[in-house]
C-alpha cells in the first residue's frame, strides 16, 4: 500500500485537471478493452480502460518513460500506469495505455525507435480514437511520465487537437543534461574526489558527442576506458579486485557505453530540447514533480519548464509531492535502491 500514498496525490491532481471545473458524481468500477492499432508495418497494442459510468468524453493517453516499457509501465514491481488507469476509471475518466514498440503485443524494435517513431505512434493512436470512436471521445489529454513527457510535449506542439498535457517527472532540458547529472550523482555516491568525478562526467559527455558527430570515436573510447580504470581503482566497491581485473572491467564498460550511447532510442532524444516544444504549446499543462526524484530533479527541470510555459503564455499548474521519488512512490532518500522496497 505504501506505493499508493504519494501516487494517490498525483492521481488526484490529474483527476482535478481533467475535470477542469466540471461537477460530477464519481462512479466506481470499470472495464478493459484490448486494442491493436496498425499503421504501415507497426502494430501498437494497448488497453482502453473505461469507467462503468463515464462522466467525461475526455480520453487520457499515457506515454511511458525511458526504456522498453509495457502498457502498465511496470517499474521495479510497481505498475505506475495500471494503478493510474484504475484510479481514473473509478472517477469516471477513461484512459488508454499501450506497450512500447517491441514489447508485449506491439511490434517493432524499441532499441531502434527514435523520437520521431514514438511521436508517430502517439499520433496514430490519436487519429485512431478520433476516427473510430467519434461518439465516445471528443477531447484528448496526453499524460507523459519521464521521457514520455518529452514525447507528449512534442506531439502537443505538432497537434493542436491535443486538448491538455500532463507531465509527470518530465525533463524540460535536453536529455544529455539529465544523463550527465545522473552520472555525476552516481560517481558522487562512490565518494570520489571532485576532480575525478568531473573527469568521469567529461568522458561520458565527450563519448556521446563523438557518437553524435561520428568523429574521433576510437580516441574517446580510449579516453573513456582510461578514466573508468581510474574511477574503479579509486572506488571502495572494487578494493578486492586486481589491477588486471579492473582493467578488464574498465574495457567492458567502455564497450557497453559505446553501444548504449549509440542506440537510436537514446541518441534521438539526447540533444532534443523539450523547452522548444513547451514554449510553443497552446494547451493547458499540469506538471507533477517528486520532491525526492533524483532522476529528473525539480532543481534541474521545474524552472526550465516554467520559463518555457511562461513564454508560451498558456495556463499551467505545478504540483510537487514532497516525499515522492521518480515513480511517485514514497521515498526516504529517492535513490534507486529504494524503488523495489
């Protein structure tokens, strides 16, 4: 039950945002309908959760965060979107959640899916429900969690028939900034000296740039491996390893990061600035933040989001949940180690 405490507050904020001043009795119950939405060579499978007694003609479409996610956005044993869909339906609000490409019933290759691909999938979902369920849904809200918020803002900037946007722990700065922040946090936890921490952050930055520009990659991989050896040697976690084993581990990490940083599913997001989309929006926005979110922090993202929304001149609301982590679970520190507890 502890997972639901902070999340219930986030759900309530979302519910109030959807109702936007409407007054209805809140029914209980609901039903699920399974959908497959096909376009070109891709099939997106998802679940439409309907309220037993609908009180709104608005459909909430949920966009999951980074990595290949199932429709329930099951993260460390906590199904974020399943819980949200259930709570919304109990309040009379329908929702649609779907499997990412290459996950569950959806086809395609997630690792090769770009921001443009994710955008296309959401637009196809919008078009499907607008064309096939005309009598059922007349308004559409995009709810994006984490990296899904980047996609939600991008789609809303392209499609004015999106009526509102809900951003849960969503970046408002290029993903490269988020990645480097997380790297710095990871190395800080190893209790390294600041100079070594900053060299470590720098080699990640240089490697990602070399991959983007397709220049000097071999040189940056060598630099990365050498710096990883320094970091591993200085870390108390690896005190019992021999120098030869540390060298092998450093080489392995260089290879692995060289692969990960080259995946289209990441590279297409790294240098995309969500603020450019946010400042062109015309739809109302609800931004939800966790006070103990160490992945997409308030300090790094809220001000940037607000600055962009002020430039857009639109209606927006922010809600911060003091003790919530990135998944909107109650947290003590917010570190990943707590997620599955």
